[in-house]
């Protein structure tokens, strides 16, 4: 009904922080929830560990620093490395001057990356079993050579 928010529509729990077009923020940002940047940020951006946070750099937005968040959407400028543990979307007017570390990437025609695209899937690396070193007491791996 009216005035009632649908919880399924919420993208990132924890609220939304907006840095408006007329704002310049100098310093690092640590957040959870959604961070939308229409202005300028001079510093690194860190999402709270284990959160479902999202960063959106809007068309006129600019970040001079690294971005570390699970979900990152860029349609403005980023001068620094981008680290995403889930999803990166580079829209048509995105300009990234740095490396993009991603698990899943979506890149629209017109987006620019002046750096490397680096695939990193942390979930698969954690799921792989570590090889076990053979123990000295394990006789099944011992073979006798030259004993007849």
C-alpha cells in the first residue's frame, strides 16, 4: 500500500549516502549500504567487510582514489584502482585510470579503462582443497626400488 516500502526493492541494506554534485570530499570513506557520488571524492572508498554494499559513480562524479566494494557501478571518472568482490558495471561514459579487479564485469560500448582488467574469483580459490603432503607414516605412498 502507499507509504510502505517493499523490502525486496532495497538493493543494499544500511541506507544511502549521496555526495551531491556541488560537494568535494577530501579523505577516505568507510561505509555500508549504498554510496552514490555525483560530486568529487579525493580519497579511498572502503565498504564494510562482509556487507552487500554498492558504490555508484554517476556521470558527473569523480573519484581520485581506490574503490573497494562488492558491487561497483561507474558512469563517471575514477583515477585509481577498482576492487570488486562481486560485480562491476562500466557504463557508457565510464573512464577508469587504473586497474579493475573483478569477479564479474559488465562493460558497455564507450566505457574506457586505462589499466588492466584483472579477474579474481576469491570464492573458487577458497573452495579448492589444499593438496596434502604425504606423511612419513603413510606406507601406501612408499615404494621399494631395488629391493628384490
